[in-house]
């Protein structure tokens, strides 16, 4: 089994450094909010404060002007781009160690991020870290039921294994751990136009796997589904017994 250091090194080489190299080109392709993410953000109460973990270029920061978003990403270059979306805050942070107080926030979104972590343990830790910062559901003494209308909520998206109708063509039975190319055109005075390919690591989630990871991390799934080759779920923290 790989050590924690080797896991971190693998992700640094095959995720973090890649996004720093492709940041401007990647950002130029990310501008339209996905419908369910937009619905989630617009459905929050006015004045809600929450996180966008792995915010990329910050395209979700301006969806709802009546909430405040604390955004973070491991890519310093993407954070620089996201900081243009005022008045929201954007910092460089690791989604396994979020610099926010437990039980303090109304919502979290994590869109196409958790699948970049290279082991099931680390993916579970990332989900647990997001659940930990959510405000817990107020409940009666001795009750273990969740008041989903008053609890902080997390919306998590991950790439699906079941993409047989997409251009990628993955489906059940294929390898869940893959390297996905990002092709970037470059223009240099010496060589003219050329292309360079960067490979990013992804864990492709099978049907039901995201819900299983959320449950194992201490969450309760209140809604889930499939959109644009992704599995998604909305979850709250499960009250401690």
C-alpha cells in the first residue's frame, strides 16, 4: 500500500502541478454554472455563508449575490483568477485540512474535486472535512434524526464511471482509476503553433459509491443523482449518537 507521502507526491505531480500549468486555458473553458449547482446556491437563505472547496476559477462565486462564499483551491494560479470575483474571499488551501472552524457554516459545494484524490481513505477524509464545518441540525435531546431544513448542507460532484454515451465512453467494468489528458495549444516564436498534453488523475465513481463514502464519513444523503457525466449528492451531518 502506498504511503501518505507517496499519495501526496502522486497528487502533487498528477493533479496540483497540472492545474497550475493549465490554469488560464482551463479557466477559459469554465464559465457556465451547472443547473443543479445553480439551483442549490439560489435555494440558500439570504445571508448564508459557506465554502466552495476546489473553486477553480470561481465561476460559482457570483451565482447568488445574497450569500457569501469562502472559496479555496490547491492551485495558486486558479486562486488568483478566482479572486477577481469580489467581494468573496479566495485562498490556497488543502481540502483534507480546511482552515475553518467546525460547525460554523451554512453550506459547502465541492464540484469535481474529490475524484482527484488517489485513495479511498483520502477521498473519505475530504468528505469528512467538509461535513465537519457544516452547522449541525438542531435536534431534541436523545433524538438522532436530522432536521434537514435547518442543517448545513454539502453538495458534492464527482466524475461518473458510467459515461457510455459521452465522448469518453467509460462504463461499468472499466478501470476506475484513470489518467485523463488535457490538450493545450501553444504558440511560440521558435516553433509556431503546437500542442502539449497534460495528464490528470481521476477516480471514476461507480453508481452508489459517492453515497457510500458520504455515509462512511458521517453524513446523511438527502438527495442524489446524475448530471453531465457526474454523480452528485446533497448531504448533511449525521447527529452524533
